[in-house]
C-alpha cells in the first residue's frame, strides 16, 4: 500500500530519533556534570534520598569542625591552667620556705611575701585575660549559676556539668538519710587518772606519744591531747562539769577515712577507751554520710557528696551541723536541701543534630584568687599581705591547707578537661569522620555518574542517533516511489 498523506514510517523514525537524542543529551549532561541525578525527573526517589544524605554529610562535617574547635578551646584553657599550676607550685615552695623561720630572717620572709603576692596577682590576671575568640575562659563566664542554696545546709557547691535540654533550670534535691560522723573514742573514767599512763594517740595527720601523770583530771587530759591536734588531727573534749562524765577523743575530719587510735605503751598503766557502742576498742573510724542526689545514690566521703550522670555532675559539702545530724528535721530522715542550676557552663554541640544527647556541657570555674579555695579552709587571696593567712601571722598550717586545696582544685579541673578532650572530643571526631565517609559513599552510589557505564551509554546513544537520521532519510524518500505509479 502506498500513501502520501501520512508517512507513518517517517513518524516512527522521528519518534525513535527523539528518544535516541534524549538519551544522548542525558549522557552528555551526566558526563559533563559528573552527576547521575541533575533534576528531580532523573530519579525522584533517588533525589529524595540523596538530598537527605547530602544534608546529613554537611551536618556531620560541621559537627567535626565544632568538635575540633572545642578541642582548641579546651587546649587553650588547659594551657592557661598549666601556668596557674606552676605559680601555685612556687607559692607552695615559698610558704614551706618561710615556715622555716628559724633559718630565715624577717626580711627574707617579707621578700617571700612580696613574691607570693605577685604570684597570686598573676593568677588573677591569667583568670581575667585568658580568652578564645573573645570568649573568656577562666573568669567564671563558663561556670554554672545556682540559686536557692541554703548556706546552713550546704557549705560548698560545685556544679561540674548539667544538661538543661528544653528546661530553663535544673533542680537539685539532696536527701540525707544517714549522718556523717567523726571517728570517736570515749575515755569513761570520772575524776582523775588513778596512775600515770603513757599513750600513743593517732589520727589522720599522724601519731604522738603523751605521758600523763596520775593526778591528771579529764579536763587536763583533754587540753593536753588537743594541743597536739595539728600533729594528729584528733582533739579531746571533757564531758560534764570539770570532766566528771569522761572524755571524748574525736577527729577533726569526718568520714570513713578518719580514725582515732589510743594505745598505751607496753608496760604503761592501762588507758581503756570505748567506741560509740560502748565496746572496748583502741581504734575506730568515722562514718560517711549517706544521701541521694535527685534520687540517685551519691558517693560520699565524710561530709562531701558527689554524683555524676548524663544529666548532672555535682559535688557538695554538707554544712557540719546539717551533715552530722545536729539539725534533724524530719524524723528518721536527717534532712533535705534543694536548689537550682539556672544557667552557665560551656555547651558544645558535638553531633549533627541539635539534640541534648549530642551535646556536652562542662563547667570551668572562676580562677581568680578570691575564688580559689572554699569557705571551709579559706581562699587563696587570704594568703596576701595584710590578710588572715599572711606569712607574718604565723598561720602556716592554715595557709598550707589553703594552697593544698587550691592545687587540688586546679589539678582536678585540668584532669577533667583532659579527660573530656581525650575520652569525648577526640573519639567524637574519629567517629564523625567515619560516619561522613560512609554517608558520602552512600550518596555517591545514588547521585554520582559512573563514567564507565555512562560512556558506554553515550556511545550507544550516538550510534542510535546516527542510525535514526539515516533511517529517517530513507523513510522520507519512500514517498517518492509513488511517482513511478503516475508515470512520472
């Protein structure tokens, strides 16, 4: 059949040629862009998945940069604390040197005081000036802010970490069920010591041997024992009028680490003492408080309580009267204290999503001299000239206790920051980098052009286009065969 109004073979050839040309265009576009998906029509489902993967890769890469910046902040902070630690070592050496007053003149001690004052001022200067990109690191801006702390119940509060999430504050409830106790032995003899006794009395700070004549009263015994409290950590209290009810030997410190020991020397007259239960014993230990913090059992050391979990890291020191049961408030329960953490801390976004589980919050307390130490032993600024523990006051023991406490605070903070960097930040970077690699690989499988495969498709499309053009020419020429029938 021969028709000229409708050249169906030509139409078929044109359609196939357009298909081949579209395939050629897609191959050229993919090879020139390097992408298998250049628009939604190329692969709608693949576009959705690849766009999500691309967003996740971007978020993970930013989380890596966030973590690396956090490492830099921690390193800067720790570097400044290293300088503070060096100055504290110098202060301790000056203090120990000045305590050797028998070998040093007053002028030398005054010179040491001047040097100590300069070191203390330098610590405050470091605290006020250490910064990272405008963020002050050691002046207290990265410390937590608390409210409603009752000083008559909590002598000291240190918030080491708190996760706020969507909350405006973090409530803290401390419920003390068992009081802390000092180590205590009782010498129950009434009146005076019947015969002389030589006794070794020991405590957390050391041992001394004392000889008591037979005429000593309990009041005199207590005074003699208490005079050595700096050497032993044990004081004595006469009971009743003139010591008529006996004698307590009690440690200054609270907790299971504190002990008091009373042992007569061999051949000496007996000096029999009893524990709190009335049993004859020559040594006893104190007791740690038992308490919960936000319903979780805390670790305790004497009056010091601590807890550490994902939501809250806190250390508190109970006030002595509250922690030893002097102020029992609710029957069998010793007492309860509540306060709030309202703001503060250094918040680090370490994950690819804004989620509390992917954030870390750590505190960096203020390092100024008047903030180093605590209300129990004193503050570093108390060692300056004209203050309560200056060298000319002769209170070297109290000053040494302050320096020891400050050195502990700084070293513990450095340790916490180091552990945070090593155990949190560095593993986080490694894990995020692995995640970014896997996500990028998954995205590439969906979105990137496989050049080997696409080159083959390009060759195929080129051949089909060339063949289609030839066939279309033949199809168009077929209509001319009708002229032979017309005798043309």
